[in-house]
C-alpha cells in the first residue's frame, strides 16, 4: 500500500506496522539541502516511545536508511528515499481483532472497506508507526526551512485537563524553545510536564488512556505566503495534520475560543513597528485569508485518547454477528500526544515547504507579477526606513559640523553589498546602490539644512 500527499512536494508513505519495512519517498526537493542519516535519526528519536511507564512498550530503533536522493551529504534533486525497519512486532495478539474490532480504532472501517482482507496487525497502515517515515521526510523539509530562517517548534499544550504554558502568539522566545528541548517531555513548564506524566501513568494503571493537544508555532515566515481558498495555509496544514492517526481537531490562532468572542476583541489591530506593518495581537494565528501575515503561524492539534485500552470494552464479533466483550492485548501508548510533537513539526514543515515552493516557482505571468508585487511591498518600507535613518544622519552630521560626503563609508557600503549580492546581478545591485547613496546624500543635505535653520 502507499498513500500520497502534496502539490509541489510529493510525499509517498508505504508499508504497514508489522511488515518488514515502512518507507517514505519525497519528490520535489531542491538540490543542496544538507541531510545526514545521523541527524535524521536524532530527530526520529524524539518520536520514539522512550522507556517510561507513560508510553508503549514496543521498542523500535527507528534508524532511517537513506536509499536515494542524497549525494555528498546534500540533496541531489532526485527523490529522497528512506526506509525504516520494523524490528519489534508482536503479531499474535492481533488475531482476535481480525473479527472483533477495537472501539475507536480503524479495525471496523478497514474490515468493511476491504472485506476483512486488510493486514491490520499492529494497526496496519493506520498505525501510529506510519508517522516514523513521515517524520523522516519532514526532517528534510525542516532542514530546507531552517536554511531560509523558518523555524518550527511544537510542545504538548495539554494532557487531559492539565495545561502547559501556552505560546505567546506574537513572539516565541529562545527560553521557551530551550525548555521544550531540555525538559523530560516537550513542554514549556517542567512542573506541568511532571503532572502530565504522573496523570498518564495513573490512567494507564487503571487500564485506560487519555487525549491531549499539541501547540505548534512557525516563525520566520515572510508575509504573503499562501493563497485563497483551497491553497491557503490552513487548508494545506490541515490536509496533512489530519493524516496523523488520532488527530480529531485543529484550530488556528484563537480558534474555537475566538468563536465565543466579539469582533472588536478578536480582530488584530494593524500597527506600524520599525517602519513595517504588523498586528498588535495575533488571534488570527499568523494567517489572514489563507496567507501569512508575517507573525508566527500558531495552531493546535487535538489528539483523541488512544483507542487501545486494557479495560474490557463492548464490541461485536463481525463473523458471528453477535455482541461480545473485548480485552485488548499488546503494547499501546496511553497518550498519543506524548509522542506527537515531532510528528506535528514534520507535517508543518512539509506543508510550509510545499507552499514556499509554489511561491518560489510561479508558473504563470500573473503569479510572477503577484510575486514581484509582494517583493516590492517588502522592499519599499525598508527603503523608506533607510531614508528616515539617512535624515537622522544628516541632522547629526550638521550638529557635529561633519561633511555629508564620506568616500570611505561609501566605498565600504559598496564593497559590503558586492560581497553579499548574488554573483549574477552584482553589477546591477551596485548601480542601484549608487543611486540610493546619491539620494541619501541629497536627503542628508536637506535634513542638515533644516536642522541648522
Ligand atoms: C505516534 C502515535 C502512536 C499511536 N499509538 C497508538 C497505540 O499504541 N494504540 C492505538 O490503539 N492507537 C495508537 N495511535 C492512534 C491510532 O493509530 C488511531 O487512533 C487509529 O488509526 C484510528 O485513526 P483515527 O483515530 O485518526 O480515526 C497512535 C497514533 C500516533 C500518531
């Protein structure tokens, strides 16, 4: 079996929980992204169950084997092919579930769809295990985005009714990111994390499971990414987040609580900060009309309680067509959300990269023009800000009796610009900068004269 997602990127996931391998093929990656198996493995380890009482007892090494797409440590433009071995399957305990479906799992719908012929050992293709190759592929997208200054951070925002400190949707601090990395589980508040773990452990000891939510923030995304309707950021993110087994809800920004509010409170007022347009609050979760505002994109995904619980449950025997009771054996996660933060990060990275590739490769004149307009809308406020600083320099030079023209400074600016500019357009950029400096000198003279008068 294989399952596909993506528009500009194409992600194909194949295999099943108890087959020999599970795999991912990611097509559409640009050349030159640095990826190593070791780094990818480190990322996958964040999804692994670990050894606490709060996770499944199934121990998988999840070591990815990269079979194609990388040459000399970098993507080479061909499909990235990753394979992960299943080593720790216990298939016998799934025998009874062939005809007696677990309440809350996909056993029943798969039985109906494939007339009982689907391999559902370990949850088959519906297993949380299928998120391992998704994470492996998502890691490539994370690396691509990192190179563009875009960072994705997720934490467990709740387990049952226990809540972690939420993100400030306007700004995600380094301290929060550090805490999420260093705490035993990915949470901002260590105390909340400990409470969550002991709650999960209690629930598990009672033969039960619990749900939870993951909050995710995407920072560094320029304004103007995404599009209307089906091509919006929410549409793209939701399409992949809902592929994660166990996800039953998603909200962006103020989401469901925003729907209980009034417009004057929920609207994010526009303001000017450092010469650029931004918002005073971020109830929109960084998205308006499917398009990024430039503020962090913030969303939450809700995971239901794990369906496989040890407590006796009611089910039916589909062959005998009679009601029965079911005692589920096997090793199960008492809380899916506990392992889901890296899965959400991987899916978010794939979605954002897919949208960015659309933006990077506009296919029509109209799309190219839209892109030029968006670029200009970013350049113009920066130029205006540059000229405002120029005026201030003019005033200061006049106050200190310094000449407007400084040949050393002009030379240094041109050298700097030439060194950073793309080789292919270095001369053009230098001539644009000569014009900018000419204009700056004129403004400095005017500003200095004004100050003297
Ligand atoms: C990381 C992860 C681990 C999971 N572990 C289990 C598990 O141990 N037992 C279980 O019954 N379901 C587990 N699930 C959830 C089921 O796969 C999921 O509920 C099932 O496929 C039905 O899909 P649905 O809940 O999206 O409708 C896990 C999901 C994820 C993402």
